[in-house]
C-alpha cells in the first residue's frame, strides 16, 4: 500500500468566500471551502505561479476534505468600482461572504509533497487568503501534518476548532458535517461540484467536476486547555453580539 500523509488546515477569519459558480455581477459563496480555493491557497504559499499548470498538477491531485466546525453567517455586500483609465463606473455587483466561520480542511497525498507544503505555509511566498484577497485569515492556517494517515480518520479526529466565544454562546452539536472527496471504490452516494482545479491561468481558468460525499461525524473534543490560536477579533465579538441581541447600550 502506498504511504500517504494528511496536511490539516484551520480556516478561520472575519470573512471568507469560496465561490464555485460565480457569474458576471453576482459572486456567490459555497457553505464550505472549495477544493479549488484551498489548493489555490497552498499553491500561493508555495510560490506556484498562476500560469504554471505543471506545478499545479501535483497539488490538484491531492485528495480533499473539509469539516464545518463553525458554519458562520452568510452575508451580502454591494461592490462598486471605477475604471482606472476612463473613470467610468463599473456595473454594481453583489458579493456574498461567510462571516465568523471556522473550518478544518485537509489534503491527503504523498508525504514529501505535504511536508513541502507544510513548510511553505509557515513561510509563504504569497500571503494566504480565504477565497478572496479581501479575506485574510485571523491566524496561522497550518494546524498539523500527520504521517501514515487516512483522510477520513484525520478529519474525524481533529479536535473541534470552533472559536471560544462560539462555544460559550452555542450548545454543543452532537455531530459535525464533513464533505470529502469520493474514491473510486466508495459506494456512498455523492454530489458533484465544479471545483477540481485544472488551470488557474487568467487566460484560461478551468475546473472539472468533482464527486463529494457528505457525512456526519461525532463531535470531537476541543483542544486540551483551550489552547487554540489567538483570535484578534474575539475581544469585539461579545460586545457586538450583546448589541445585536439587545443587551448593550
């Protein structure tokens, strides 16, 4: 059996946007990170240029899964722009985001490649973002590198990554939703999403359909000692929530 490893990421930030079918002036987001978006994040960290399809191919071949630890809230923004040369107004566009969401994303593949990507995440060539350049992460995205591991096992067992404020204000769910890439011998029913990256080149950006299995896994414990990454927005969250709930001044 071929050895595989699993690289795990924690994707958390004030805003995220993971589009798979955006068209013209309406830029939507999926409810969880797309494979294309996460592979793009890894490629950017590794310094792979958008036109380098050969450099992208090994990353695109990694098997992908994502777990929804904190679903966040879908919000809509209206975007305006002006042409840099003519000054003419561009068409008004709608852009959708996920606010205050937290995901565990994982890729499975050849250990040497994952080790290089793990190193790149800790010293990225290009800074990572959560689907769009306007969506920076609230902390480091690398969570762990597991040797001789299976994607299904790691995604099930990684400690619950929901923010401390979220755990205080919400009842613990019994299960978490996992979206994982289907294997050829998996009999489970699957959905299709066009987020398998083939090329990130601006001239001919291309994606293929990918089969995704949706399943529920038991809630794992949160990290011992509550030692999650510091969230710089947490100090504002309780006060803002109190105002929205009518408890503030």
